[in-house]
């Protein structure tokens, strides 16, 4: 079998750097934001949804964020970190790409390569430094640790010049579960010579069980899906089934899908089916780089 060639990441042009990232917000900035929306349709929905988050926080119920990698690619990591620090996050679940972008941001302060250009000569995704993720995952599998925890620990304790921007590192520091639910063959790191399917499967399976444990406290809580159209809605549906099958009451909770367009699985697997026994489901359409700053600002209101 031929060996894939990896290239120095310094040779790569990135579309996103930390100088473009969102700035954290001041609480006084949020004093009058909710008043700008008319009490009609989505205006009421957003206010009701945010009330559910505040109630979940007050009652120490789960507030869970499920996310596709695009949320990090558009520079929203600092706001996620701020929400964690403010107590509005009890779990973050990412797909595999989320861990890759977070790792690169912490390491080089940039991410998001030009796929079309690099695909032409086989350089797409094949970066030496990014392949270190596989080393972290392989070691985590030997030590029976989860994928997300291992990435967060490696960044927080390692030589990463921009670790303050890492959602994984800050989650690990704050002892907030952060899980990675990867699918073999979907990520650039799976192309690399040091990728090991058994390690990827084992660590992601550990994270699946960590996610299940977080769902046990979802009754009266909130779960959100930000930009994952397939992987995380499917993971959530199966994890929720396990929780209910094992006797935990998780029926009355709030679920919301935030995305740029409506997708089938988030609508059915997150918003509709799981909330049919007394919960509430919402769908909010808009770009992540607009919606997450807005939600963060509104949550900072007192």
C-alpha cells in the first residue's frame, strides 16, 4: 500500500485566522436587545427559547450544544468559551471536523484551507501538524479515554500558542464534557498514515457513552443543534433512546435547531420526535455568525 505524503502546514493558505474571530461581549451591551423583536412568530419563539435556557441554568438542568465544525470556522469559539464560563453550557458535542479546526486554531491561529486548490495536487488535508490529532487519539484509546477529553487535555497542557481560543482546551479546564462523534472516512485526519480505525472507534464510542450520561439530566433542560445536518441528530436520537430504555425520564425538555436552511434530520430527530411527549421544539434559520452572537448577547441580559 502506498504511503500518503504529508506537507508542512506553514505552506498552506488559510481562509480563517484568529484576527477575524468574534470578540467576547459585555453584559451591558445586552440590556435592551430583546425589546427590538416584535412579539410575533419567531420573535416570541426566540424569547421563549432563551427563557428555557435561563430556567435550565437556574434549575441546574442540562444545557447541551451539538455542533458542526462550521461554527468554529466562522470564528465563534470565543463566544462558546464565554457561554461556558457563564454557566450556560453543560456539554458540547462535535463531529470529527470540529476537533480538527479547534486543534489547528490552537496550534497556528488559523484554519479552513482552500479545498478546491489543494485537491488538485493531492495536498488537501494532508498536513503534518494536523496529523498529531491521530497520535492523541491513539494514545487516548490505549488509556481508555474519550476523543474530546484527550484533545482538550493535549491542547491545554501542550505547546499550543493560541490555546486560549480552543473550545476543547477551555472545556477540559472547566471540566465540561466535550465529545467527538466521528464517522470513519469523513475527516482529513483519516487520510493520514497514523490514523487507526480501532482507536477512532474506541474513543468515539467512549464519547457516545459520555453523551448518554449528559442526556440523563435533560429533563427540564435544553439541547441545541448548530449546523450538524446528519451526524449529531442521528447520535442524539440513539443516545436518547438508550436513556429512555434504561428507565430515565427525559420527556419535557426544549430542543432547537439553528442552521442556514432547514434539513430533514435536525427537524425530525432533534426538534419534533424527541419533544413529542411534552417538550418544546424550535427551528431558527440564519447564519451561525449572526445567530450565535445574538443568542449570546441576549443570554447575557439580566
